[in-house]
C-alpha cells in the first residue's frame, strides 16, 4: 500500500469509528460551525491544534503558516481573521508558536532561502526590534527560545493593529487575544501574552473612531 493510500484507508476507519461511537457526529458537524477560538499556528506537522488542546472537530477555527505570522499584507490570514471574527463571532484569537521552530531558526541566520526570504524578513524585524535582549542571552538555545516568545508577542500586537480586531472590540467587546508557545519536549503550552478587548496600543496604529 502506498503512503497516500494508507491515509485514505485510515480515513475510512476513522469515519466508521466515529459513527459507531456517535451516530450523529457528522450530522452535527455538517449542520453548524460555531467555534469559540481562532488558532493562528505554525505549519509544523508536530503542532496540531485539536490534539494538543484536547478539542474536537468544530471547536477551533485554524489558520497555519510558517512561524505563525500575522502579516498586514497577507490576504490569506486577513481573510481568515475577518471571517472568524465577523461571521463566526469567535471569542478568542490565539497565536501559537512552538520551541524548536524551523522558521525562527532559519530567520536567525544569514542564509539565502530564496522566496522564503520575504517571509522570514518579518521574523528578522522582530529580532532587530529586540536585538539587545536576545543577544544578551548566553546560549543559542536560549536565544532561539526567547525569539520564539517575542515573535508570538509581536504577532499578537499585529492582530491588535488591524481594523478587524479594533472594530470588534468597539462594537462587540471581543475577542480576547492570546499569545502561547507550545513545547515539543513536554507537550505543554506556555502563555506569553494576553490582551483583553480595548487593550492599549500605540495611538499611531489606532484607526479613527476605534480608539477609546
């Protein structure tokens, strides 16, 4: 059996098991999607949102990209954000990084990665902003781990700078923004940053009419 054929076979087994355990499982999924959370995570295959949070299909709306970035020109991410906030009415938006992230590691070098350079530039800008703090750490592991945390922090701040979030804060007093980092070593999540609705940001990023 070829690898992709095994995926299809395992899918059939999984679907059958779900129905045997809960005959209405797929009927509920088909009829309604009302997740409370938007998860903006890394594309890394070792960090699946549902498994590491113990949630079921339908409970988390998920967007993933290399190094869990919130880039103001990324129409893919912004479309997901707008849909989840304005249509699905999520209560929480969570940026989730992870220690040992290949994107962070790549961005902290001077290697040429071709088209990926444009994406990694966003992480390099985070490093440049926090260079003194990161460079003061004694080991490469500590520097990379702190960069992972700072990257998550900056992406949460990028969320708060969007009109999508500011409008929802003003009109509906939601969502809460969270920054988390997952550890591949022990499977635990560390909270880095929490921003409730109407959290203060630099006035230059506040859109007219959205500021308190």
